[in-house]
C-alpha cells in the first residue's frame, strides 16, 4: 500500500458540477473548430496546465503541501492559510468547473507538434480530466471513512509523520490540530446528507468505523500523537528546552481541545446514523450503481476496461493458477517444505537490504537516498495494512519512510515479499525513480493506483523469483496467494457490486471450486460491500503490468536487456495502462527497427 496524503482528481469525487457547464463545453467543442496555438505557445500552455493541475492538489490543504513538496517557494507555489481543506459542495462544484476549463485549454494545443515526452503528459491529462468529470453525478456514492483505509485512521498516522524543520512547521502543525474538529464536523454533515439520501453505510460497517475511532481514544494520556510530537521536536535544530516544553504543552492542549473531541464527534455522529443505512449489499443496489461501479473499476485498475473484460481477466488467471497448483508436487518432502516455509532474510532492515542488492542487475539505478523504518502505533494496528510506503516529496525524494504493522506481520512467513512491494523495487523505488526522471509535475504527484500497486506486485514477484528459495515452492505459494488474496476477492467484488450477489451466492461460488471456508467467504463479501474495488489495483494492476513487460520481453528477445525494458516502462511515468501500453508498443517497434 502506498500512502499519498495529497488529493488527486479521483479523490475529488465528493463533488457535483452544474451539468450545463460541462454540456456547454462539450457542445462548443463539437460545433466550433478551435484554432491551435503556435508550437511554442502550445508547449508553454501544456507546461502551464501540467503545473496548474499539480499545484491544485498540492496547495489544496496544508498536509498535502507539506508531504508533496519540500520547498514550495522554489517551485513558486503560494502557501495557503493553514487548513485541512475545504470539503464543501461549493468547493467541489468549483473544482469540476475548473476541470472543464482545463479541457478547453488542452484542446487548443496541437498534439502533433509535441515531443514524445510532452505527448505522454498530454495523454495523461486528457485521460484523467475525462475520467474525473464522469464522477460528477455520483456525489454521495463514496465516503472517506472505512475501517481499513479510512480517513479516521490515515489522518492521525500522517500527522504523526508530519516532520518539523523549523518553528514555522511546528506552529503550522499546531494550527492543523486545531482544525481537525472543524474538518471532521464538515465531513459529518456530508455523511448525514449521504445517509438521508439513501447512500449511507450499513450498521455493520458504521460500527467498524466507530470501533476504530474508539481505539484511537483508548489511551489519550500516553497517546502516540503526544510521544511522536516530542520525538519530532528533538530533531529541530536550535530549540531550547524551554521552547520544547512550551510546544509540548501546546500540543497537549490542542489534542485535548480539538483532536480527541473530534473523534468523539465522529463516534457520536456515526452512532446517530445507525439504522439509516438502507443498503446492506453491493453498489448495484443503488440508483445507477452499476454505472458507478464500472467507473470506479476503471479508476482503481488504471484502465479503460469494461467490467466484463476485467471479469474475464480474473477468471482466466484463476484457471491458470489453479492448473499450476494441481500440477505441483504432492510428495511428503514438498508438503513439509510448504508447511514450514519462511521467505524472509531476517529483520525488516535485512529484508530491505536484500531487496536493494537483488535488483541491481535488472533495474535502472536511482539516486542516493535515506530510508526510515517505523512501526505503526499500537492504537492503529487493528485498522491498518501490514505495511505502507509514505510517498516522498516530488522535488526532493531523498527522505523516505516505510511503515510496518508489527501485529499484522507477527509470524508472517513472507516478509520478503512485503518489503519488496513497499521498498525495492516496489513503491519506494518507483517513487524515487519518477521524482528523479519524470518532468511532468502532474504525473509525479497524481495517484494512478492500478499502475502503482500493479508495479509493486510485479516487483515483489520479481524479487522472490530471483531468490535462492526453492522456486517450485515460491511459484506454488505465489499462485496460492494470488488466488486467495487477490483473484477470488476481486471476482467476488464484481459479483457483489455488479451482479448483485448475496452472501449465500458467495458461498455457492466458492463451493463450485470445492472451497468450504465460511470465514474467508464472509471476509470477501464484507470487504466488497465496505470498500468496493479494494483488491482491483493489486489484482488487475499485477496482471496488466506483468502482461505489458512480458510482451516486451517476448517481442524483443535478445534485442533488449530486462533492465532496458524496465527503464522504458518507468520512463513513461505514472499513467493509466492504455497510455503505458501505447508507448511501450512504440518502444518495442523502435527497438525492432
């Protein structure tokens, strides 16, 4: 999991635009031929548009700015008033109107005169704006709160990693804490409206959110936002002991006055919504729910694939992996190895060092950088993924953080895979490479989750496939993990959210594969209802990344080393897969000539 605090087009879904604005723009484009700018003016306009779309997200709130950019002044960014952001419907309307305006600007640029690099940027912006505007009719269909990746869990974790380089950062942070109560209050207004409109979460899922908020408040005296604050103060040069003590007191006051009451506000607010959720099933039960799910699927897979095509991808992969498992050894020696396997090189740091060394031959080098390993606070362990990479600043990728969940990883037999996914050559490697090599500000800052998670899945598979572990066992475990951790959950997600499956339908589906695991079936169903498309970035992302790179290797053979293919792939930059596939095909044809 890659954690990106900044907002992107797809995370601005809690919005509705005045339909006439978009219709007018579309009619104007179709009826009147817009003259192109000159080549020089067009290139300049594209660069300006790229930077504007980046800056929109970067300065939308103080947290996004802090984590996205190390030196805002050097980039000419205007630092806004300290705030966690404006989540009003009026702001969302304004955002969609701005997207429509950006589309008009893009149409004035002559695509044919652009360089290859600029054509990629143009393609990405065009694709993303079109997709973003398609969300305008789905204001109430999604919520920022859930039990696994929800705002109530992610925000305090991000705040605990908010670094201080000087007193100004400390004072901004304290102002952010003072804004939490206002911010959550505004979001609870949205949640109440959402429930009243018939889009509220089920009681079961509301209770999960309530429980996570209660966990956050379990130990306010020795809270991790108290201890982490003091630790961060120690890294600020020039602070006197008196100044530190004063800031610590201000932090305690802000937590007691604003932050902890904000979580009680969430508990009370979501408790009041119990009994108002009218849909205990999938998205298809909502008005136009199938259309919304099809759009959500495209966003979460970074693709333009239809639901039926994705379903075929999943079912084919299930069949292939089951065939592989059935053809694997069944002797006692293999069974013993399977029951005792442990793909790990020791500690988290030792696994990270192993991964860094393992990729030197087949992946392009990246700049020197620092990595800090931290454990998720105990209060968040039950509501957080096993590990996460906290994205580096795009203008200085030197400082990087990987978070691990000690409780989730205790006794886990595949730590190497997890660290490869988050570190080398997964999320961290990809983020550093792109910050160093991609010129588009928007590509570097936007979130193409299918692209990102697909690459990380491919990356972890590479490390294990190149390891000294028994490769028959490695392949068997990989196939089994894909089936149960990605493929079955993803297929069930489509079943529940698009085909209207009930919990009993999920039992019947798995029974067709002679699988009688009710807890597993329940977990898949519950996740599909609470977080639709959760598994899709990993599942379809892995299939698409592997397919694109394997196709390039098959087509080029000895004409290109694997390192060159990886470099060509990464040099396209973060993008939806149709764009990645387009430019990888151009790369293949160029190499063949």
